[in-house]
C-alpha cells in the first residue's frame, strides 16, 4: 500500500471523540486541547447539565476552530430545537429521546445524531425500523446512532432520557454488529458508562466511528477533569493503533 492510501485509511479508521455535557468554557477548551473532535451541550430543561443560551455562547466563544459543537435535545418541540440551534449557529443536533424518523426528516437542514437505548432484546427490531424509514424518508442528514445504556424505569414508570453513567452491554452490541444488524445504517457512536479505564476495550471490541463520554471524565457533576479528558482521548488513540 502506498503512503497516501495508508494515510487516508488511518484517518478513516481513527475513532472520533465527543465530550458531552459541557457546562463551562474551560471544559470546552480542555477538550479541544486534548484532541476532542466535538463537544456536546445539553438544552433539555429537566437535565442536570442543561445550560442557558448565555452560558452556551460563552462556551462557543472559547471553542477553537475545527471542534464541532453539538446541541442535545430530548423530545422537544421542533420550533424550540431550531430556534436554539439558529440562535447559537449550531449545525449538529443530537436527539436523545424517543424522536421518530419524521423528526429527523423535519430537521434535514441539520446534521443529526440519534440516540438509541441499546436494549439487546429490542435494538435489532428498532434498527430495522430505522433502516426502513431511512429509505422511505431519505434521511441523509442522519449521520450516526449514539448507542446509550438502556435506563430502568423510574418510580413513576417513565424512562430516564439522559445518560445513566452505567456501563453499556458492549458485548451484546458486538454480537449484533457481527450479525449484520447495523448494515446499511449510519455509523455507531459508542456511549454508556465510558471512562478512561474501559474505553480502550470498547474501541477494540466495536471499532465505532466515535465514542461519547460525559460523567466518565468529570471531577464532580457537570465539571470536567482536564486530566481525565486527556487520559480518555489517549486511551482511544492507543486502542486504535498506528
């Protein structure tokens, strides 16, 4: 293989990193300095890491070039989503609730990441539904599935929509992957209980397009650790190999 082709292949094989739940400009800057590809900001009012538009503007002003900001929403009104995204000049949106394919289609002017709860008993059927919808609705703006840990129902019977911090069943996801469950769909983004101590194993197991972490690199709720971010990104790079 010539050096040009090898360089291109290595770039395609590189696992991207998104640091989510950013609440402070200094955390966004720490993520960028460590080599993160994207940061996530939460705009779901019931989430503990939800930030105001003024806070988001401060974070975006601190963010260097070539780091992608992603706005995260959970089952929110289309007008609310588009208003916030346009106000902040954000082009990437993560839908983290039960949003149907029609919502992705309605947001076709944005790049969409869709979170799925990776329940081994239900995920394959859900992926089949999305494959059918993608063909019918031309969901070319759907650029990745964030595979989150399925959350147990809360006391009122509802299901939590945020990250649980619990480790996902990555072996079950790998089994579905080997069985071709993700064929013909956008790439996967591994999430759910990732931290510096386990992300290398997950990368080697799944070879995902990207990994997404929030609580696994925090000092305390909402406040990231620059050292943990750097360690996390280094572990991803080492697992990917030269």
